[in-house]
């Protein structure tokens, strides 16, 4: 319960300030009350001396009826009780009764009247009272030292102590907060100077602690944005460099074939060959542009998935059917290693079709002639895994496998020289699978290359 109350107050500076002020006020009130009580009970206080003298006068008037020396016992007890000196003198100043410790037998009454209580610091003060005993007039004299300077300073210190403590508590709390504010300001200056690695220490759970935490989060987001911006800039530069090369090659060939087609000396047979070659180069240009457009949309986040509950097996069968003509040209055979006919998943059918088509297209392009491409589909309660296995023209190293899903990566010369290779196919696959909150990875084992696509069943 106490911890909950503490956390409640520590989560707001206004509540912290309120409880600090209340706490300081309580200390101040209690301190002053105790100080006043100490001062009142101080026997060296001048006012207390006057009160004690008045009380002694009343008691003597009431109980002392003669100047018999036996009354000295009573006078002495009264003096000890009130912590003062008491003497009873006749009008000539002769002392007839006195408390212990008084050695004088005579007192100059006129002189003593000049030293009656007038707040003489550090001097002996006196009180004189006229009274009658057995019909004769006497003077009751009380006196004591009024207190040294250090006694007065002690009283001032007693009162000032609780005030100083209260102000100290408020100052200490304020000092810590002000120092923390200065610390946050310095951190903000560093961040404004692009030192985005600067991280502010969170102290407490109040508004300042939350501010420091939010500044850290803002700095991290800003850092990520700048890194992403730099990455996009690098991507643009790489894209321009690679695509300018990739586009120049088929475009130069296309222009060359078109010049030959327009040449009057070109035979009809050669015209057919050049026309076919021109079409191939145009198709490559179209593929490059289509892939670039698709990848740019995926990378920029413009593409949103339109999920439908569709049969993933049916999609795969359709893609295999479309790719069969291209596969037959290279003597590639598709082998289906799944026996299911219906497997419903919530996916974007267009994007998933594009991903599977890109993978199968790569498998056909880079497989050894007259080999097989194996397609397998397995599913459990949580995930569905689609794998594509083929025998590659050339083994890929672990480093190359780690890069095949990067944009514009072409693992070897055979890939780079392939007429319809853009270097964006598997990068597009990676983005599409990511949009579906899935995973894609590859491995190479015993001259067998396998790509795995894992999709969630509960998407």
C-alpha cells in the first residue's frame, strides 16, 4: 500500500512539490512549537525570572509572618524552587532573611532599583517588592543573571532551526530537479548537433523522467529515419548504376537490330532473326522495368495486402502450369512433393503468386539442363512451409546465399549474363513474404539449392 502511494506521488512533479511543501510545513509547525516550549521552559529566560519573582513575592506575603531566622529555611526552599536568589531587608538595607549562598548582610536598595529588569543582556537583574511583616515595612529582593549573549543566540537558533530544515528540504528537492533539467537540456543540445547516440538517463517516473524517455525514443526514431534515408539514397545510387548498365545492354542490342531491320540490304531470313532478337531485348527491358516498379512500390511501403482466404495449392498449380513451357525448353521437370489438393490461407493472391513465380523462374533459369525442380508444401497448426528445390548450375557459397535476397544482387557470372535477369526477383519475394509476416530463407546442401517460404496460418 505504501509503495503504491509512493509511486502515485512520484509520478508527478506537482504532486511531489505538494507533498514536499506539506512535509516541510509540518516540520516547521512542529519545530516552532517545540522551540517555543523549550524557550518557555528555559529557566534562564528573563520573563521566567520575573514570573518566578512574582510567585516568590506572593508566597512570602502569604506564609512569612515574622523575621524569625527559622523562616530562612522556607526562603531557601522557595529560592531553590524558582532558581533565583531571595533576600528580605528592612528599609535601611539590612538583610534579615536570605537564601543560602548569600554572604552579604547589607544591600543598597536605591542602587538595586536602578538594576531592575530592563532586559540587560549578560547583567544581573533584580526585582524589588515592598511588603509588611508584623506592622513593619520590608523590601523583598530577588535577583539572578539575565543570561549571556550565547543564551540569547541559543533561543534564536532554536526558532531558526526548523525554518532552516524546511527550506533545506525544499532547496534540495528543487536543486535535484533543476540539475536534472539542465542535464536534459545539455542532452537536447547534443542531439540537435546530430549526436544521435546520446542517451539520457531516466531518473524517476515523473514528467521529467517521461520527458527523458520520450527524447530517447525520438532520438532513436530520428536515427533510424536518417539511417533509412541514407540507405534509400545508397539504394538509389546503386539502382541508377546497376540499371543504367542493365538497361544499356539490351537497349543497345535492340537499337542495333532495329538498324539492321531498316537496312535494305538485309535479307528476309535475317530480318526474321533480327525481329526475334529485337522482341527478346524488348521483353527484357519490360521485365527490368516491371521488376523495378514492383520493387520500388514494395520498398516504399505503398503496397498494401488485400488478404483473401484462398487455396494455396491451386495458386501453386496454376504457376507451375504457366512455367511449364519455359521449363520444357531447358528440359526441366517440375516434381510436386505434396499430395494435398486444398489448403486455405489468408494471403494476397496476386502478391503470393508473384513471389512463387519469381522463385520458380529463378529455379528454371539457374538449374542444370534436364534436371528436376521439386516443389513441396507442408503445414501444421501454426505455419505452412513451401519449399523449392533444384540442382543449380553452380554451387553458391554461404556468403552468396546470405545475399541472394538483397536488391540487385547477382551471385555469379552465369546469373549476371542471363538475358532476363534483373537482380530484383528474390528481393521482391523477400518484401512480399515480409508483408505477410512470414519468413524466407535459402540453403545449399550437396549441390542442392533450396528456398523456403514460411507463412502463418492465423494471419
